[in-house]
């Protein structure tokens, strides 16, 4: 009897691998590696026919070059910046992602953070909870502008950015987006406005929500200069990738009062170190940014139904490879 192809789920998802085995239906030997270090990862996938990797580890050129018989790499999620696409291309290994599984959840999380910060829900709850001497009064919040008519800016109008736009419109926001790769007419179809350069977007937004991938073009896209270009009292929300936003610059803008709030689901290094500037501010009750920071552990994508979806869809790409069918979501 011929040996079954080996499919290795490298990290994050461990046994039971019910969804993956359900989809592959006996066509492969599915193994949960449970790697926590790059060394464990490299050693555990040398003989894999297919690799399914999440966002906690990276497939660098050296690791990819060591693969003996890999025929596909699947990232069961949207972002794939932890995979060296050039190295995979040189090795002749296609790379696929699952671009649509968390669309609703990430958009919901982005709007949830934005609304909580704009309506001072987070600030008031946090301030009153930790300080019994605060007056039990709305006056603690200070100025709270009405949402309707405020400008909600989106960077990256892909699936998630579009879902965020629809949700923001429902709250009465004036929605404007910047995305040079989206064809003309999407703004008309959605009933939103378009900014043709980033500076035009920044100078008018009260809420800035980031929904672009992390690439050489977007790395560090929103830094101190870009935040300063926003009107005073603005809010920044990042549910995309940590490297898109300079979090230290966001902390300083919260500290000096230029930003009213920041909701951050993703950091450049995850988990962050204890001396990371944004983590230190978030945990320090005396820091001026403390009550205006919402920090989550890269969880915007998550829901019970979503986990089953991204695991099944990732496994289906492996199944297509095994059956010799065209791949649906090839990114490299």
C-alpha cells in the first residue's frame, strides 16, 4: 500500500484535527506539529508534502529551501507576510491563503473598537472602574461629538475594508477610503467617497481604520507624521498587521492629546515584550494614554464559526493540490 502524503499543521491548531481530516477524507496523513520555535518548525516539516502554517511562526528562505518534497504551503488566514514568497517561488512551491474567512469578524471588531473609543465607553468604564474617587458623572468624559456626519477613513478597501465601510455607514459616518489598487466605481457602488492619496484621506478623518496587508509599500505607512496630519481628537484602529502602524508614535499622540483613542489588535512582535512602549503605557495607570488604549491579542478574526471555516478552507486548498485541481487562492 502506497504511503499517504503528509500534511503538517505547524502551529496554533493542535489535536484534534477533525476539520482537516474531514476535508481530506483519508487522502493524507494529517499531523499536528505544535511547534513553538523556528527550530521545531524547520525540523518538523522537512518531509511534509503540504504545510499549513498560522501567524505565530515564519517560513523563511532557509526553512523553505530545506523542504524535500513539499507541494503546497497554505496560510489558513488572510495575511501571509510570515512566508517568504520569493523563496517559495524559487522552490516551485505554490502558496495559498484563506482571504475571506474572517471578513465579518474583523470588520465587527474594528467598528466595535472605534465606537467604544468615540463614544467614550472604554474611557468611562476604565476610569470609573479603577478610581473610586472619580465623580460618577458623564462630565469625566469631556467633549463627545455625535457620530453621524463624522468622517470614517479606511486604508485598504478589500473584503474586510468593504465590510467595515458598510458597517460605518450604518452608524451614520461619512465614509472615505484610500486604496490605489481598487478600480474606479467601487465608491459609487458602496455610496462612499474616495481619496486618491493618503494625505488627502488623513487630513479629513476623525477615525482611521487600517485594513491593508503588510507589504514593503505599507510597512510603517502610518507613523508620527501621518498621525499628526489627522485632525486633533482623532482615533486610530488597526486590525490589519502590526507593522503598518508605528505604535510608539500612536502612544506619543495619545500622550500629547492629538489622538483621542487607539484600538490595536495587532502588534509587530506577537506576543510583545514587557518593555514594548505601547504595552507599558497600556498597563501603567499613571500613563496619559492608559485609559484611551484598547489592546487585543490579535483576536479580531476569531469566532467559533470562523475557526471551523478557515481550517476547512485551508484544508480544501491542500485537497485541490492532492487531486491535481486548480488552486483557488494562490498568492505566490
